[in-house]
């Protein structure tokens, strides 16, 4: 995973999704329709709104063919005791 793909804030997620949408040549209207979410929701998510509904975030990721991965910053097994 490249550092620029790491998501630590809602702003990071918004930037990544906006870049992904634009790289596919999709407008916000088209991308929202494809994902089955509202244009306002997508706009707010791309701007990093911290109160985005997680269920809709997962729906959007699924429709974009993306997967959210949770990993420890220090590496190692997710369920190991913290260092």
C-alpha cells in the first residue's frame, strides 16, 4: 500500500474517492447514481465531512469496486497486543 492511499481521516477518504471518480471520467451526478447514493452525500464525502454515514460509505466503495482494509500502522497481526 502506498502512503498516498492510506486513509486516516475523512478528508483522506474524500480526496481518494474524488481522485478515483475523476480518473474514471465520472461526474459527481453520474458516480452518485452508479453507487445509489445522493449527489449531496457524495459531495460532502469528497469534501471530508466527518459525519458521513458508514453504511453509505461502504455502499459507495462496493459500487466503485474498492475495498476498505484495516491494518496496524506498525505492521504485524491486527489482534496482537499493541507495542
